[in-house]
C-alpha cells in the first residue's frame, strides 16, 4: 500500500526534478521462477509491464516494466533542502508544517540521550537500525548486520540527455543487478548479501566478480 502511494507520488514528482536526480527507466527483472502478471503485485501499477515470452534468452524467465531510479545523494540533498526550507518549492507548504531542524551527533550511547540533544521533545522515534543493539536502554537482540558490497561505475551512455539508462536485475544467490543513479551517468553494480558480517573493507576479488557478471547483463 505504501509502495503504491509512493509510486503514484513519484509519477508526478519525476516530471519536476532533473533527470540526473530522478528518472523513469526500463527495468528487466530476471528470475529462475516463471511469473505471470497475476503473480506480480505491481503489474497493474507500472507502465509497460510485460512478461517476456522468451525470457532473457538463456532459459531464465523475465518480466519488463518502467519504474524509477534515483541518485540517492542528489535526491537526499534536494529532499533535505525542501524539509528545512520555510518555503519549499515542490512539497505542499500548507501541509508540510514548520521547517525541519537537523542536529548531528558523533555518538549516541542511549535513546534517552536524545532528550539532552533536543530538550522538550515529546516523541523519540528509534530508527537506529543495527545500532539498536548497542544502545544501553534498548539492547535489541534481534538486529544484526548484513554486509553488502557494490561497485560504483561511470557509464557515459547512461547520462542525460541520453535515454540509454536501464536497470537489469537477476535474482539468485548472489543476485546481480545494474541500477543507474537516475540519468546521472553513475551506475551501481551488485552485489553480495552476507548475513551477520560487518567487515567494511572492500573485497577486490568480489568486486571483479560483480563487474564480470554485470557485464553479462548489460554489456554496454
């Protein structure tokens, strides 16, 4: 439900933002499992949804549709500017409420320490993710890290004003995907999914494997 609401809002929003920030592109979703339109909840929502009768040409099944990609750094920068401005340009100023105030801290030992940073706050939302395991007054035992490695590359053919950007995702273990950051020319290649791993040092051999497998999906 929330995904559908967001998608419909983005249908309007993407026409007002530069293509380097947000763009609608062609998606190809490859899977070892055959799917019909009835199996995919967003088939009625995304433009040009189709089941490819011949799959991806290698025996795997595939669907294709149009959806959105964003450049997270650029989109976040725009979103923060809208939220902190007393006169937002695209958000509905009559419903946005007062400007958001951002305060940063280098460490947070407990959730209750937020009240020291923001005296008088009435509601504290715990959105600390895996950090919730380290908060002294939370100690959530159910959160754990998952390591994911990606590779960021520049692809001139995917940069606006070219409409060449496209997204290809192949499900599996591991999954491989080529996700452009809108039409900025930057493309994310993935990936890995290592449960309960927190090592942040890039694995060069894994990076080479990711690039090799993604080149099979999108040779250009």
